C-alpha cells in the first residue's frame, strides 16, 4: 500500500471494529525519517478512539483490541502505533 493510503486504511479498519464516537488518525512518519525502525518503509501513527466497545476493558485489553482490528496492517504498513482508547464516559469526566 502507498504511504498516503495508510491513514485511510487504518481509519476504515478501526471504524469497522469499534463504531467510534470520535476517531483521529495521525501519520507521524515524517518525525521518524532516518530512524532505524522506519527503514523498512512502514509508518509511525497515532490513533485516538472513543468507543463504547472499550467499556469494562483495561488499557492492555483495549490496545490488544486495536492491534487485532488492524490485523495485517500491523505487519505490512505500521511500524509504530501510539494508542489512546477511551469510552465516552471517560471523556465526559475529564
């Protein structure tokens, strides 16, 4: 997949899995140019999700769910992923 197509593919996979109230996908690959981990051509991304599907899950379970939703993208297109995963009530209580 072309690097420019990656954010949309990530967004699509996460929308399908979590039906989020809010989602943000940021390509931070440019910040890692020349980094040893970026040499394989995969990208660095930050995602923020707000979904009811995270209710009752701790941070580790939420991250695992995000990795599972991204499936093969984790091995073919994503080198590093920063995840913020919250429920709507957690966002309201901030």
